[in-house]
């Protein structure tokens, strides 16, 4: 097994029209490789993504903090079931070259290592050269079973200059050359081994990313660009669908062929004959086990379903153990459940029902006549995947769930505290503005302010709205301007407000911010690409204008200060008091 992980490898870097990874694309077109868009979950940073790729579990947001703590050991998976430990427990020799995050996560697992730090982001050359120098010597040497290469240069380019940097295409070509080198070496070795032993198993080569990047090269959130990375499987036993179209859009379908990233764990565990990590929530990739005979494929699916059912049992004490003999007897007596809808019981009971149906369908295949085996095998496979998909959905929500009651209580306390704070501030003010006004033992509340507070409290319930919080304030600023416009007493006051609204809209469109829309075309992009002279002209005019305004304000302040001092002196003189006597 060779795993080549390219940090921040976005799906369009491999499958897109502008990709420079020609060799990889040719393997996909010819059917010698299988490609997927692998969907990662937030936080899209390296440490939690490696954890998910090796354990099959949903990430922990604490790992986003631990990701930058190079001396941290609390995030280690030494005492957590994971794919690498299972491989090592079967006597496999595992080597790792690249990002030293692997060394912190999996101590005492690797036989040979050469770690590189991921935080020298200005290094886009040596950080990868230090990995590539090991590719040929280590793969051509005997005595290894699993080798991992983790490249960081592409991610560093994204952080430095974004995905459209002139450095990005050469880096993709460099990674593609490594893909070609690895693929040619393992193909040659497999051919030689099969000459010596016709029963020798071929090597599996997996190209993947841990996460992707947005339009400005950052990552960590859950936007479409940040979560869309890749799986590409190559090897003698891998057969994809050849693509006759050789045009630029030939691989565009792979951009939409999405699978959860955690599906890698049970797939590799089943292919290499090791136990699936006990907390895994992923499903085996159907394309990679489809080449097995029906009996073996259904047996693999039964193993995967049994492991996921174990997770359900561990998280719900009321879910009982399923006795296979009971299922067989139920099948024989036609007591297999037909409807497994949740309305007839708890979610766990519904999942138990679906698992029972899958086992019964499997048993029906085993007892079937030869003429119907293919049809019944397809039914059993659908039942297994139906159960595992529903279990994955339920368990993912349970593992990443939050105490909504406690969150609601906290938000309510926060709202009351804010109301009291604004009320106390207003009680010391003589004006009528603010959220509340205390006058003659009467409380008057400003309706727009209450609406602002309530809508803000609602917005913090969504992580997506928190990421785009500035959009909330953009909306409310313009709303307040509009209210001021329609309530203006004079035409001149209304016109000034209208001008302010127009200027604010221009400022908002000048530079896109946030996560989801940061790649949208804005005024800055338009000026940088089409009207550079106009842009610099506006910059110079802005500096001159604001400089003149600052000078005028400073001069006005000096005049006001001088006038105040003169008035004080005049007042003292009128009282018959001299400044010296004071």
C-alpha cells in the first residue's frame, strides 16, 4: 500500500479543465484508475483530517487548536483504534516521509521516518524535495508493506499566493511526476512478483488530499471549495470506466462524484484483511469491492455492517445483540420485518430492523438456487448499504451533536444581560435613542434595536452564519439607513442618507470577504485585471483626499482650542482675575 497525501489537494486540481496533472488524468481516462471527490468535514485542517482518514470518525473542533501545537501529545492516537495500528498489529512494516503530524499522531508505529514541519509556509520547494528524495530508494528497497508520502508545498503556495498563483501549475506538474514515478515503480514490482509467484497480490496506490482550499488559498471552514478534495486509486486490480471523450471536460463528472472521506478506512481495512477500527462510521467504497465474487463481497459487507452495528450498541444501551441464528429462524418463519420506519420505534430500533433485513437478504442469497444468485446478491448488497448509510447519518449527528438545551439557556442569559446593559447605559443618558429608555419609572424600548438583537441571537445558532457574520451587519446597516431615509424631515437630510447608502454599497462590493463568497468577482478584481491605471489613480486620489481631510480636521481642532483658550482668558479678565494669580 502506497499513500501519497498532497496537502490541500482540491478536486479541480486533479479533475478540472485547468489541471496540470496530465499523467493522472490520462490514467483516469483510460480506466486504469478510479477517481472520487472526497468530502471532508470541518474543521478542514490537517490533524483532524488525518485522524478521520485513519479512524473513520467525525473530527473534533479541539483538534483545530491542537493542529498548531507542535509539542502537543494529547492528540495522539496511540490508545485509539486506527487503521495503521491494525496494519502494524498484523506484522506490516510501515514507513512515513513528510508532514511530522503523522509522527505525533501515531508514535511507535513507523519503522522509517523523515518528518518535515508544516509551519514554514514560505518554503514551497525544499519541504517537498525532502520527501521526493525518498520515493525511489524506499520503494525499490525490499522489506516494506505500507509507505506514506505527505507533501506540503501545494498547501504552502495556497497560503502564500492563492490557488491562482503562477507557482501552482508547476507544483501540480511536480506532484504529477511523483505520481508517475510511484505508479511505474509499483507496476514494475507487481509484474516481477507475479512472475515469481502467480498468487502474489498487487500493490494499491492511493493519491488523496486531507482537505482543500478556498479561492484565496485558506482552509479550516466548511465551504464547498475547502471540503472538496480527492481520492484516486491506482493498481493492477483497479479498473475504472474508460472515457472515450479526450476533451477538457472529460473528467468533469468526477467533480460531482462525491463520497465521504471517512469511507477510506473500511475500504482499506477490508481490502487488506485487517479489522475495521471499532469507532469507524464510514462505508466501503462499492467500486473497489465490486470485483470480488458475490459470496466474498457480501461477506465483506457483513463485516462492515457488523462493525457499525457495534458502534450503535456501544452508544445505545437499549440496543440488543443480534443473534444470527434468530435472524435465520425469523427468515425461515417469514418473520423478517418489512417496514423499518422510525415512527414505529426509536432510531436505534429502526437501525436494528434494517440490519436484520440485510442479514435475512444475505441468508436468502446463500440458500438460493444458482439461477437467482446474482439478483439476490444485488438485493442483499442494497440492504447492507441502506443500513450502513442510515447508521452513518444517525451516528454522525450523535457524535457531533450539542446540548441544545444548555445552548438555549446560555443564549437567553446573554440576551437578558445585553438588555440590562443597554438599559443601564440609557438610564444615564438624557437622549431618547438606544435600546431602552428609563423615564419617570417607565421603560420604553426601541423596536428596531430589539429586532437587531433578536436576529443576531438567532444568527449565532448557525456556524455558516457565524462565518459570514459581516453579511448580517451589512444587511442591518442598510436597513437602518433605509429607516432613516423614510423618516427624514427634510429633502436634504434624506438625500444625504441616500448618498450614504450608495457609498456603503460601493464599499461592500469593493472587496469580497468571508468564506463562501470570497471568490466572487468584486470591484478590486475588476480594477486589478482590467483598469490598473484607474485603480492607482483612485488610490492616489484617496490618499490626497483623506490627507486633506485629516489636515482640515487638525486645523479645525487647533482653531477650536485657540478660541476656547481666548474665551477663558476673556472670562477671567472680566472677573478681575489674572492667569498668574490662578
